[in-house]
């Protein structure tokens, strides 16, 4: 894992089966919202920069969707 110099926290959470059916953009937005909520709960309110790896995330969806 490569960390940026200013990185202070990393959080993770699973999705319910219903949430996994959401479009990728909604999943990423929901994940960022959950991360911001965790940050506020753990570190308190503050400004932050959040990002997702959209290209890698959509590739994972393409390769794992063999339903």
C-alpha cells in the first residue's frame, strides 16, 4: 500500500448485498460518506480530501461479475 505524506486515517467497511447492486458511482459516493462519518466519529470534525480508485474499482466489477 502506498500512502501519501498527509494520510492520517484509513477505514473500511463491507456492503450489504442490496448495496452491492448499486451503480459504481453511487457505491463510491456512499463509501466516501461512510469514511467521512468514521473520520468525524474517530478524529472529530475537520476538512479532508477523499478519493477513490474509480478505474481499478470498475475493473474489479467487470472481472468479478460472472453471475
